[in-house]
């Protein structure tokens, strides 16, 4: 079954759930668990929900929870000339910009829309938002707008440093994502200690008029402790820590089925001397070189690249995982392979 067809089936399942009388708004991941989706299908839930939102069939409510669309939200999903959707980036000052989606490239002559802090709502950097254009023009012809809807959250989890103040727990999120610390409840939640690096899940995103609130979901450890920086980077950029079991099983099946014979449509170079330049403890022998002299005395340097695609069938667990891991990530003392 193709990915598009499966997304369409998931959309129908989500619609049926959201429109059921006993449904309470849930986040996409919680919907995937409620529908008992497989790990592969769970990876498609965001795309399915996004399509439903764009079609005006469902909407995001408080806490990025999915709810049934009302007549008002359905109407607001229809494109209008004075509304633009795009990616939001917040600056350290609290103001931000929105870069319009490619769909608006021809009809909208500006590369970015300037969003004053008081008009940014609870949008966070990386969120896809819907902007109402305003008549206000700034210096150098800048175009301004006001965020009226969060179309899709980039994430609800952030990494930061835990501290306590006035008998309450707070987390200062890394980078310039939020101007103010985020309240995380009573001191010592999840046994967190001051100066620990932690992962939080947002319950309420902050805006220009209201502080944010979150819960600690993981304590990574004290600042400076070996390994904590690496785990911090992995959580901050949502890097995969392990291969899913279905991917490992697919790899085992492909290894067991491997046939060393060379079919007629492949070039047989097994008679040449081809060497790798990897150290003895390397795990990925993915390229090699050869050198030979032709009859005219010229040297031919050959570069040989592993044909990984030979083992990866389209839409297989290996294929889907490969799309998520487009490159290897090298961290101190650790490599997250592609």
C-alpha cells in the first residue's frame, strides 16, 4: 500500500474518532495511541492531521490538541487574499518574521512578513502559522501582519536548564525560543535539581500577555557531566537514538536474502584491486578506490560507492527510516548513523 493511500485511511480514522460523541481533544501522538496505530503509521499521523486542518475538517485547539472544526474554523481555512500561511521565526527582541509558503510566491511580492511581539500570539519558532496582513507599512516598505492561527506546531518539547525561584520551578529554554523562563510547577519535579538540563513538554505556550507553563518529562543530568551535552543535542534536535524493531527486522531479512552472484545487468569489477581507506574499526565501508594504468600509460582513478539502494525496497521500513536519517550525525564520542 502506498504512503498517500495510507495517509488517506488514517485521515478517515481520525475524522471518525474526532466526530465521535465521547471524544475529548487529544494531541496527534495521543490520537495515534488511541487508534492503536503501528509505529510506521504513527509516523504519518502529523501529515494526516495537517491535511485535515488545511481542508477545514478539524482544527487545533488549546495545547495543540485536535478538535472537530466548527463552521467558523472551516471558513477560516479557505485561502483569502489578505491571509498568508508560512513559517514563523521569533527574534530575541520578541518580534518575529514569517516567510510565506511557496504557494504564495506569485501572488505575494514580499519575502517575509514582520510580526510585532504583541501580534505574535503564542507562536514559537518553527511553527507554521496563518497571518492576517495589515495595512501598516514600516520603513523600507516592510509588510506587517498578525498571527491568527497556529496551523502546525514544529514541536511541543524543548530542552533547557532547570532552576528554582520563590519556591517554584522554572526552565530557561536553550536558544532564543522564549524570552522568559517557563514555569514547571513545584520544585524538584522529576527529581530535577538546579542547573540540571531537562526536557519539557509545553502545556501552554507563552505569548506577549501570558507566561508559559510546561511539565518536565525527562532529566538529562547536571550541566558539565560527561554525556549530558550529547543527550541535550539529541533531544533538542529530535535525533533518533535507536532503530525501530521493524527496521532492524527488515535489515536482517535483507541480509539473509543477499545473493553474492552478479547478475548480467551489473558491471563485474571483482577482478580489480579495490581498497577502502577506512580504519580497521570502521563500521560503514561505504566507499572505496581503485587505480589502474591503461594501454596509453594514463592512470584511471576509480571511486566505488556502496549500492545501498539495492537492499532498500521502496516504502519498506528501511526506506522510511532512511528518509528520516538523511545523513550521519557525529557527536563527541558517538555517531548516529544515517
